[in-house]
C-alpha cells in the first residue's frame, strides 16, 4: 500500500481536493477512498503531461557517463533541439505528436520523455502494491517535487525516483527500464528557447526532420 508521508505538499492540494470531491479512486476494479499520496502521484503525472506545451531549455548531466545532454523545446514555434555532447539534432515543423516521437527517438537510452514518466506515475497511483515517499529539492535553481516509487507490480516501471519542476520538466530521474538505466540530473535551466542559439547550431546539426 502507499506509504503515508507527513510532508505537506502545497502543489498537491489542488489534485487532492479534486479527488476528495470524487470521493474515490479505482484500485483493482473496486472503489476505495483516494489517499493524499495517490493524489500526489496523480498531480505529478498531470503536471508532466501539461508540461508538453511549455517552452524550455534544460541541460542534464548523465551521471553514469558524465556526458552532457541539452534539450530545447518550443512547441508554439514548432522547433526543438537535442544536443548530446557536441552533437546537435534539430526538429522543425509538425504537430505535438511528431515532436514527442522525435524526442523519444533522440533521447532513447539517456532520458525518458515527460509522457513516459507521466505514464509511470499514473500507473503507480493506481497500483495497490506500490509505495511512495515524497520530498522536495532545488536543482539548477528550480524547485522540484520528488517521489521514490517502489514495488509497483502493475506499472510499466516498478521502481524509480523522479523529481519534477513546478512547470512540469523532469529535474532528475533514476530508473531502470529493461536493460536501460536512466541517471540524469538537471544542471542548467531557463524558460524559453534562444532562437539565435538555434540558428547558430543549425549548420552543425547532424539530423533534421525537414
């Protein structure tokens, strides 16, 4: 069952209130009262899903390899870039679904997408076998809510740790999915994407969807 944690999380109150109005959640095909920790997992999942519309530039350190990974996404401008070390790849044009697919391909083996982790969290919230411990931290100057999920029997990933910023960007992740281990930590972040920077690396990019 979900481990209750005395830490009060202001960001969770909105989701907790919504679940309280509903009065129940589905677990194992039956209706049971929703706990605060279920609400917190659900809120983090929804925050990541909503973050798809947010423009940002985030640099991560891959702690296993010590390699730098930079992700820049601007859904409104239909532009994005992924830079691994000094190897940039660009995306331009297309809808959000195409962007999600492209990001998944470029980040494979290094960083799960927000959609991936949102699905893990949602599944853990509905899994009676899962336990969750919550905390908060600051990474690259960004406040983030963290959760350590263990023992989720019915979720895509049974055990993982993730921190999520207030705008729905992954701040850190520790997880093993099959043979792939994720150990990434945010080391630099700012809202938006610098178009001059994108223009500067355009000639260096090794791939593009156009």
